[in-house]
């Protein structure tokens, strides 16, 4: 039996998937999104080729975290100047930039190479119910 490997020209068959993040646990949701972006759900999955689909996430501000992570989990930022590192907790990020919470979690679950940048560009995150990709007819994600 032969193993078929996808080529870059075969990876143009991409679908749009709509994921509702309302009341879903962040880590488990990020794994599902990362698998769709990588193409792990397809028969033509090949590790070194980007065969994944586009993902539109709505209700990013309503994602759920378990335990005390809302106040205890922190994101660190660094401007590049000496002594200018600062930290923000999840509650602050949810109030100011809720898209970052899901994007950061998904980015951590993608491979650490140049291919991950292309995969992350296919992720579109929106804080509320509305999104700008109705013309692409995203299919609701079941799972």
C-alpha cells in the first residue's frame, strides 16, 4: 500500500469553518481550532504542507477558563527597552482585547516553524456574534 503525500498545489481546496466559543473551555477549543488549521481532520493531511481550512471564531469574549485562571494567568509583553516588561491578566485582556486570548492559545498549539505563520493567517477571531465573512459561507463546526 502506498502512502500519498499532498503537494502545495493540492492544498488549494480550503473550506471555511465557523466556531462559536461561547461557554467553551479555552484549551480544549484551541486544540480543535489548531487541528482544523493544520488539516488534521482531512484524509490528505501531510505534516509539511499546509492543508488546513480557514477558521472564523465568534464570541471570543465569552470563552471559559477553569479554576482561578481568570485572575492568576498572566500574559507578558516586552517593548524592547530596559525595564519595560509588563504583565496583563486574562480579565484585563478580556475587557480590552478578547481576540488575543484565543489567538495566543491557538498559536501555542501550532508547530514552531514558518508553516505556523501561514496557518495562523487563516484564523479570524471576533469578540461578538457578528463577523465579516458571511460571503465565504462558513460551515458551523460540530465537535
